C-alpha cells in the first residue's frame, strides 16, 4: 500500500481540486455501479490471514508497495503469526526479516511495541475499535480504517494517495486533506456501496486513474468524471498539468 510523502507543502497541489464540481447523487451512484460491475468483489492486495497479520502488514506497507510487503511477510508470518510470537522474535529478529522494506528500523520498533500492547491491554486480540487501534504504535487513521474495513467489515474508507487523487479528480469528494476527503466520501457514498468503496477507489487509482499518466482510454467512468485534463496516457507533469498527486500521510 504505497504512501509517498509530499515533496511540497501538504495540500498545495490540491487547491485546484476545489474548482472541480462535485458529482451529483445520481452520478456518484453511477460511478460505484460501474466500478462494481467491473469488479464485484474487490479485495486489497496485502496478504494476511487474520486481523493481527493484516494489522502488521498495513503498518509495514507505509511508503512501500504491497508486493514488497507480501514478499517479506510470507516468511515472517510463518514464524510469527501472532503477537506473542512476534514479541518473542524481538526487534532485531524482525528487522532482519523486513530489511527489504523501506523504513524497516522504525517499522520493526513499532510492530514489536504494538505486539506488546496487544498482549498487555487486549489479551493478544486486535481491537475492533478506532480509538484503540490508533493508540497503537505506527497506526494512524488510514491504517485503522483499513483494519476496521477489511478485518471487521465496517463501512470505513481509508484515504491513501490513490483514494485522495481519485476522489478529487472525479468530483466524488473534494478536499485538501485526507480527513476532509474521507468525510466527503462517507457523506456522499450510498450505503449499498460503502463497505467496498475503499477497495474500488484504491484499485481504480492504482491501475487506471494513475498519478502522472492516467489511463483515461481504459476508464469505465470517463464520461462521468469531472477531471478536465483527461488524457490517453500523456505524462501530465511533463505537459505542465497539475496531476493532483499530493500524498496524504497516514
């Protein structure tokens, strides 16, 4: 779940997004209807087996690709599938197993610390509660939303860089911060689509509505989308067009 840090003041590039008119309620519903028709059962791409392994994978995925996290986590979870085993592995042992992932020193420290807290405060069980999740080391609002949605089926929307871009570009919801976009999406997404909206938007941003070279020619919602700079694979940055790529932090 790649999350890149902004190279400029957070939200600066999003200013232009506020000029994009919002889709009306029928158009919002049509966006989700088409995304659902193309992918009825969308799934995240992080590999996990239970709430704990999902939580660890999400923490490790900050500023890293899902593929790189999955490669490291397969052997890791074979030896440390629960908080007690992870704690027994220790920070040094964990670092050795995740050293191919960016920021592995900080992430190892956080995963060991959150494993300890899960044991001490929740009996080794991942809590299905936002406040409790966000109290864990390395877990921010976006990560908590992923766990709540994927592990516990709650209708949350985790706003990563892909969701932020897609929402602002299309007119689904506009805002200069991840939380503003999240609240907009929650308010404007029909209940029937809410539980899977997170996945549809992430996957659409990852594979179709890409940052620099959006694949508008392959987009199932091209005629509904409000983005004025529709292209057929043109590099927006090279063309001097703001690609709306501010990257919200977790």
